[in-house]
């Protein structure tokens, strides 16, 4: 990826973060931290890799995306709106009664959402099943999935990991949003995942460690590499910052008594977030 392409993607990331914070700020509460930490990965995926048709969201043989950490729905909705799956004005209905954009992803409500998620651990299992189905149909689809690091404390994740490797699902590419935080405390305090690279390797996966999970060029390079791997599923570990791009959100995650997980956003914070995101290139 050249520097112009990276600049363009960073600009899209900035817009996606803005749309995400605008939607959450409007409701006054939402999963700020975990939405902002995966923006860059979603943007690189949808703008450079996913073979999809926003005009025909259920097209046969399309690539699939499973947001296993389904509580980060707001970030995915902002990306999907940017791709033209639905009008950006719909984002203002986030998590309102009768909305098509619920806090957690629902494939029966939102155009472009391929799998319902929210009960942590289940999404990656669904992604394994979808990848298996695509292989049986020989439709050429790749399946991408994002799990959380807190989610990785679920036993179901490791059952899925074992089976995907056993079935040699090399068209399955999973990302771990390694933001170091769970619902109300650091991963290291609750139940450490380390050594995480070794664990995924031991489970038979092709593992790619991305030290800066907000670096669009590095994310892109990791996906390109993962696509060339044969006979193994790939795990891309993204070291990220929960709340990336919004200072009060990052700060709320940094003290033991506050949280940026499902956080209240005051009118003043809503305004402040949008102001901060006017800065350069999504790297606030
Ligand atoms: C099976 C299950 N247990 C508990 C929860 C409640 N829960 C929602 S999000 C969350 C923390 C998830 O942490 P992580 O995966 O690291 O998400 P992120 O930091 O990316 O927001 C928890 C415990 C849930 N949704 N599903
Ligand atoms: Mg986390």
C-alpha cells in the first residue's frame, strides 16, 4: 500500500469514528471503547478485501464477515453505511425502539450483517461453520471474523479454533482485537491470555502479530499474507487501544474505577468527541 492509499484509508477511519461517536453520543450510551478499537481493521477489510456487493447484500458466494464481539455493532454500521448498504441517516436510529441497528449485530435486521452475535464465543463458531459451508459449495468465499481479547477467555473460542485447524479452513481469517481490556478490568488481571501467539500456533493456526493494530498498511499486509496461507486458518493479532481516537474514552479505560466499555456519553462529551475527530487522519 502506498502512502496515498494509506492516507485515504486513514481519512475513512476518521469518518467512521466520527459516525460511530455521533450515533452513540445521540443515544447517550454505548460500547464506545470496543467499537473504536476495531475501526481500522474494519475499514481495511471492507475497502480493500471483502468481495461484496452493497446493492445485493445477500449475494451468493460473497465473502462474509462475522463480528463475534457483537457489541461493537456501531463501528460496523458506520462502515456499512459508508459502503452504501444503507443511508447514513439510519445511524441516528442506533439502539432506538424498532431500529434496524441494534447495539449488538442482528443479521435479520441490518443489510450487510452476515451473522447475529453478542453472546461472546458464538460468532467465531458460526464463522467456522460458514467457512466449512463455503468450502462444500466451492463458492470461493472467504470468511473474516473479529473476536475480542476478553471474548478469548470463553472456552467456546478454543473449541472453534481446534476444529477450524482440524478442517484446514484456510479461507477463514480471524482477527483478535487485543485491546488489553475486558468489560470492567484489564485482561491481565482477570485471566491472562499470554502467550497468545504461541497458543494460536499450538492450535494449528497461521498467526500474524501486528504490533500496531491501528496501522492500516500493517493490517493490509497481514491480510495479504493470510490469504496466501494454505491448509491453515489464519489469526491476525491486532494490538489496539480501547477507545482509540477519543481522549476521554481512552482515559476512562485507564483507571480502575472508570470504564470505556458500555459507557455513558454526555452531550458535552458527544460534542468533544466530534471535535477531536476533526483532527488528522484517524490517529487521535
Ligand atoms: C457469553 C457472554 N458472557 C458475557 C457477556 C457480557 N460481556 C459483553 S462484552 C464483555 C467484555 C468483552 O471483552 P472484549 O472481548 O475484550 O471486548 P472489547 O474489549 O473489544 O470491547 C462481556 C463480559 C457476553 N456478552 N457474552
Ligand atoms: Mg478487549
